[in-house]
């Protein structure tokens, strides 16, 4: 009986200790989870940095004044999507790194948690997760033609769908139809508009978030959703360029029977005047170009036969089509002094004219390998300031754009190799060149004030390529 009483006493003590432990734990748990207890109010962390390194690794760093034990939850999102948690770390960590494979501007925030209690979100930081991107559009026999940046930083691009006639002549036949495609700033497709046709001009932006181009002999206006708003039949010619003077006046460059035609039209496609220039003398290899000054002076030209050589004839006309200037742009001043000169791109930069020239030894053939590439700048009185060699090798100067440092980046195509990007400073002096990862380029523009973006074709597919300011792919 005494033994039983002894064990019963021990049991009662154990039960009492266990009850006291539960009471203590319960009070401690209530203490921690008490939302009005300042000792355990979770303070939000501060996101100090967010950046990406050369290996597409996103790096985050943060600080936290709250000394209580807790976890850091990391969230990301892009666009209008909701934040999604990507990881949770113990409270003694204040940095994080992971590899991001998608191309977006991602937003990052951090919050703390402890026993299912959460702080507010930290401040938000953004990261562009790649320094470049490459987008191939999965359309067989497609050729990227032109690219235009929209007000919101997206892009309108032209893609010609071509007929492959042989393994050696992919682009001899004209296109069956044209795709006008809007992409976001990373080249992801937003919408497509398909138009039947065999040839096209470039595309330009109109006043009310709409766009104009010429397909075959038809002026077409589309809205920002890709809907066709207007079609207007024009004279039957090879229309290659359309330029905007203001939101009511446009100029069209076309070729017919080796003659340049300039047509002035209004916003509805009605002809104001239509005139021919350099009649019966344009060499078919020279595509020419057209630019318009702020006071509606029009510069354009084409390559013509002249005294055993071919020269680029630059013309200047006024708003009525009257000729103000004719200027010969000739490679005769350059060794070996018998040269043919072609110009496929003219830009007006700060009231000055810049020409991209391909200069070929007259004893060679432009269509075989191209020629030496030069950039030339004329002042506002059309006098040559400088002419600088961009490339010694034989190639085809296609297009160029001004860069953030007031220099230039040129795209050069080759018969057998991938295209090159060539960087020159504001005086036309060579700085660097980079070989691309694609076959043939067509057009180049600045990208979001940070690098350039190029459209073209490679492996029978259209591509969009973004390059950083150093030319890295």
C-alpha cells in the first residue's frame, strides 16, 4: 500500500510538470502571435540591390533592422502579373542569387515571415534579365524587312514570306504575302496582320497610333491592333521607301524603267504631285534612299553611269519638287581611283546628311562580293566634312543608326558569311566590329536608349536581334 502511494505521488508530480509546460508554451505561443505586441511586430526589409551578371544570374541583396528570428520570402513578377514566391531563406542570409532563363523586366520584392505572420513587402527593384535577345520567327522562307519602335517601347516589324526556288537562290522570287507583326520590347509576338502581296516599302508611324506602308501598289494604313483602316491604289511602280514630313504630308520613293520617282501624298493617299528624276539612268544595283529635313527639303538619289564609272547622284528638292541641288558622290577620290559608288542608306542627323557608301573597284562587280564600306558626312550646306573607311573587306553596306554616344553602328552583309556590326565614333573613325550570329541583316535602330536592335533573316527565317552597346550578343 505504501509502495502504491509512492508511485501515485510521482505520477501526480509528472502530470503537474507537464501541465505547467503546456501552459508555459501556450503563453509563449500567444505572446509571439499577439498582433499588438510590439516586441514581435515584423518590420519590412529594405531591398538594396538587384542586378544581373554576365551568366544570366540575378543577384539580390537586402538589409533588415528587425533582430527577431524570421525567414525572408523572395517574390518576382513581370508585367501586370501577380508576385509569385520563388524562394524562402533563413533570417541570417541577406543576399540571394539564381539563374533566370526568361527575357523580361522582372520586378522583385521581399517580405519576412515568422510563425505565419508576415511583414509588408519591401521596396521594389527591377532587372532586365538579359543583355540581349534573339528571336527567330517560326515561319518558313521568311525575310525580316523593317522595324519601327512604338511609343510604348514595343516594335512593329515587317516580314516578307518568300518563295525558295533553289538552294543557291533563296530570294529570287517575290513574296506571296506580308506579315505585319507587333512584338513587345523583347520580341515576343503580340499580334499579326497578314496582307497578300509581292513587294513592300518600309513602314512608318502615323499620328494616331497607326502605321503606313505600301504593299505592291497599294498604300495601307493599319491601327495599333493590326486592323486595316485604309487602302489606296497608287501608280504601278516599285515602291521601296515612304517617309513622313509631318502628320499630313508623306513622300514616296519608287523606281520604274531605271527612273526615280518622288510622289508627294496627303494622309489619305491622295497625290499632291508626282515627278521623275534622273530619267533613264539609274543603275539597278543601287537602291537609293530618301530623307526629309525639318523645313521640308527632300534629299534622295541613286547610282548612275557617269564617265566609265558609276557614281551616286544626290539630289535636293523643295516641297514643290523643284531641284535645288545635284551633287556627285564618287569613289574616284579613293584608291584605286576607278570606283563605282552605291548608297543604300541616307540619314539626316542634326541637320547634317550621313551617307553609307559601298565603293567597288570598277573592274570588279558589285553583285559578286560587294565593295569597301565607307561612311561620309555632309554639313548643312552639303559640303563633305569627312569620308571614313569602315571595312577593308568586300561587303554590302545595308543600314546604320546613330548611337547613344553620337557615333554610328553599321550593318554589313556578305555573300558567304554572317553579317557584321561596325562601330564608328562621331567623326567616322573606326572603333570596333563584331561578327553576328545570323546570316543577313536588313534594318537597324536604337534599342530603348541602350544598344541596337536588328531585323533580318537567317536559315530561311526572320529574326530580331538585340545587341548591347558594346556589340556583344
